[in-house]
């Protein structure tokens, strides 16, 4: 299942609550919200935060894994 299909199964407020609950780093939470909920590209997020594309992708992937390990999809 693709990210968009997964995200569309819950409301934005539900996702924000789940992200806040399970992603414990504030920057990682913001990156994940931008990526999943606002459909901002990893490239644009990396520029916004001043990190390399690879580092940003790692952080988003780690946060997404943490989140998805704790919710029913």
C-alpha cells in the first residue's frame, strides 16, 4: 500500500496525534508531517531543514517506521 492510500484512511488530526505520540524527536515529527500530510518532497524538506537529501530521507524513513510499527493500517 502506498503512503497516500495509507494516509487517506485517517483524518489529519488523527495522524497528527499519532505522529506526536510515536515520533519522539520534534524535527522528525515535523519532517514526517510535511512528507506524509502536506505531500512535500524529501528534497524540499532537506532544503527547508538544511540537511542533506540522504540524511533527511533516513530521518523520515526512521520516523515513518516508528509510526507505522505502532498503528493498524
